[in-house]
């Protein structure tokens, strides 16, 4: 099908927004050379990417009618990335003023020091945390959870939506790391500023904000829903955004359905039911560890918050199981309730707990698949991460996370091996990274890579505010 569409490029930049557009085809060839995946920019309605997971998705007709013109014989099941119409139209208006907060934040203070971007020799704002002798191990794990997420996301962007063959083409020497942030740009990755994280971490931050700004950290799905809807329209304007980039189709469908801001759970369930309960995308597991970050001291609250914020967009029990397994594991890691030499005990405990919580709502088939994807015998090859119909399946992302949790190699090697498989590499990288980071800590993350993230200072500031609200500093 030779449908032509307008493809919008937008860079998240500090001081300027570069926006240009061109026409391409909707068969996926627009994504990058040698790419045969199913990510496509499907319609003039600014659809950019698509992700598929499992066969027999009754969501196919719904999704296709809205965002996807893929061959009807292709079973659609999974997350698809769409670019919000509003965001795109805003991208076109490069002269549009950023919002008030953004305008002030994006300019240097009178002192000449930017509040969002570190200058080359500027020390990290987090430095003083390592002097807190009593808590530095905790801070190391908390920040490892956070920046493992952001860095895994940012590094994974380099091969997002690529096939393993196209990754081999761009990086033929497997013994060398894919460089960060100077990776080979693809049509997809060039939409972001080099080194930046994507929607996965943006939505992680939305959860952080929701839980630290509301009453005693009590989860409130309406607060989160409003933040999510606002992010879709505006992104983080202070970082140069004009809309949330990299949005998944499932989230888009849910947020744009009637009554979402009044009753997000009902809207989410309706979309899931309309899809014949087939869709189980990774759009919730990719952001979930923020709930463990905030509530790690209260396991019951981790469980209730994780389930609620998952269901706010993803109602399928497989999505909930994925979020629970990740958050329960991270809760144990943050509390040091594990043995570094026996990580399997933690994993077995968490998998069993997840299954017990979900009970009969998780079918035997889905329970078996849950255990298959998280089994210690599972290899990255087994996960088949670039299989075009299922790259965004929540269990693949979950499997990537447990691969990261089990790793005792360096962060760079662990993530590199993962993202060479392409597929939904930023999302797989985010969950792999957050689990790796919660176990091994912030200090195990490569500092030059951390500093290559253009908006680390902004994130550091936000995290320090959060730690203060959590009464840790
Ligand atoms: Mg992303």
C-alpha cells in the first residue's frame, strides 16, 4: 500500500526547536535503511510508529481504523506509537513560545548558569548525597533505579524499531559498544536530541510527580490521567517539547476516549474490552518502577499503586503482572531484601507473589507465559525482540527487565547485548536498566553516559525535590 503521509520531525532541544517534514511511504521503509519491521507512519493523522505483540488481536479493526493502515492480515495486538495531532501541529509552529515555566527554565539564569543543562565542568547536584553516610547505599539504589531507567531508555533509542540485521549493518563489529550518544541516527532516533530519554522516562516522571504531589503519596488515577493528557498535548515544554513524543497507540486510544479525565479506569477497561481483551502492550511496565521508587518502604502501597496506575491505561492482567513483578523486585532491591549471590531467590519470591496477587484473573495460559518469559533459562535470542508482530508485547519487555536484573556484567555490556536485538529497544532498555540499576546502583552506571543526557540537571533537580518530599533529605 503506497499511502503517503506527512512525517514530522521534532527535536527536543534546549533553546530551539527544529522542525521539518517530508513525505514517505507507509510500508515501514521510512523508518531506516534495512528496516523491515512494522513501525510505520501510517496516516496523515500523524501516526508515527506501530508495535504488535500477539496474534488474534481483536483490537486490529479499532486500531487500524484510527492509526494504522497495515495489511489487514497482520494481527495487531500491541502498542503502537502515535504522534498526537496537537503535538504535530505545534511542532509546525516553531516560533510558538514555550510556556511560562519553560521559557524561564530554558534560558540561563542571570548568573549564566542553566537550571536544566550542566556546563562541562559543573559538578552534579547529586554529589552531596554520597556524603550522607547512613543513606548513601539507599540513594545509590534509588538513583540507580531512576537513571538505569533513563539511560536504558536513551541508549535503547539508538536501535529502537530496528531489526537485528539492520543493527548488524550499522554496527558490524559486535565487540565494540554502540557508541553513546554518538550512535548512528535513524529516522526515528533523530527526532530526539542526542542522549535524551524518550516517552518511557517522561511517563516515569509523570508517576513520580503524581505520587509526590498528591495527598501523602496516595495514588490518584485522575491526577495521573490529567498529567498524562497534558503531557500528550505539551510534553515537557521547559525541555523544548511541543508534545509528548513516542506515544503508544493504546495510551492514545484510552486517553482520547470519552470521559477519560473523569473516570480513567472505566475508559481504560472499555478500550481493553473493545479489543476483545487481546491487547497487552508494554506502555505501563515501561514507566512503573517510579511507584516502587516512591513507596519502597510500604509494600502494600507499592502493590496498590502499581496496579492502579497500570490499569489507568492498561487493563490487561498481563500488563498488571508485568508491572507488579518489576515493582516488587525493585522494592526488595531498594530494601536490600536479597542476597547478591542468590538473585534467583528474590526472583522466585516475586514471581510467586505476583501470581498470588492476580489469582484467577491471570489465566493459566498467561501465567505460563509470564513464567516462561522470566525464567532463568530464557535468553535474549528466545525473546525474539524484533519479531515484527510482537515487539511491544509486555512480556517481552518484562523478560528484558529480568535479564537486566540477573546480569552481573557491566551496565554497558548488559544493555548493549539487549539493544542489538532491536525491536522496542528503548522500552526494553528502560526496564532492563531500571532493574539493573536498582540492584547494582547509580555508581555502577557509566558516568560519561549519564552526563551525556542533555537534561540530567533538570532531572537531578526534580529527584532532589522528590527525595525531600519523601523526607530522605
Ligand atoms: Mg520510548
